[in-house]
C-alpha cells in the first residue's frame, strides 16, 4: 500500500471492536476512522466518512453477518468488505462474494495473518481461506477469473443451499420435503439442479463436496 488504508470497523461487541482497533493502530499502514456496532451506525458512518475498507467481525452475527451486509449493500457501494469468520461460515461463501466481501480470515488466525490478509485486500488482492474452497487452511489470493469460476460453482439459490445442507446430513427426499413443506419430487428436482450447477454426477460426490466445504 502506498498510503494509509482507512478502516471502518463493524462489531456489535465493544470489547472486540476495541481489540481490533488497538491491533490496527499499532500498524502504521492503517487509519481507523470509525466503529459501528450495528446497521444504523454503519449507515451513518458510510455517509459521513470515506473508508477504504470495512472490517466486520461476523463471529457473533446471525447467518454469518449476511443479513446486515444485504441491508448495507447499497450504502457500501464498491467499498471492499473484510470479514473475520468461523470455518463453518463457508456455507455463506457464495453470499459473501455477491455482497462485496473481498477478504475473509478465520477466527483462529494469528494477528499477523489477519494484518497480512487485510493489507492484501487494501492493495486490491482478494483473500479467502482455501478451506472454504478445497479443505486447506492457507490464505489464497484470487484473480478476477478465479472468482468467476468460484461464483459459478457456488451459484446455488438459498433454497438449493439449504437442500444441499440437509442432503449432507443424510436426510431422505421425504424428510427434506416434510421439513421444507415441499414434495419429495421437488426436492429431487432441486438436487438435479444442484448437481448440474456444481458439475457433479452422484450423491456421493455431492456429500464429498459438502464435507470439503463444511456444508453439514
């Protein structure tokens, strides 16, 4: 980075927000310009400041923080979002990509790994844990062409992702249908669409895919 990266922190717990702030303030490449503890704060700060990066601790957030990101999407414009997430939040990875998340670090990462990944994102390089992609633990920089491939593979609808989740738990079409108030035939149709979108052929491959991506 050639200049300071102006950071806006989104965290509902002041203790954690202060911890992130103190860590960033110890690095001369970051300038923390505000802290938001919810959507209203975030909306106000986005309208009155000009951050280069929004850092969100999604660990305690409902549905991996996707609801607040959806509400804030038009306010974020093209400001990149960096998320601190749990390994099991990979189920929302497709939503993160759609909502402008350019970097993700897992909550068990070291402070050094966090800072390194944030600097990469500030310089325009997307960073995602490869275990969200293929089961490893390293951070992976992705090009725009890589992202297109990933987005294509994860272009499932919310309903399809939910059905994939239930299939990975070993539920039958009938059990899934009863749970989602749809017919077993509809569940089977969704499964065919999921297989097609993911480039898979069998239920075994689908379950393996779910395990590799923590969709269970």
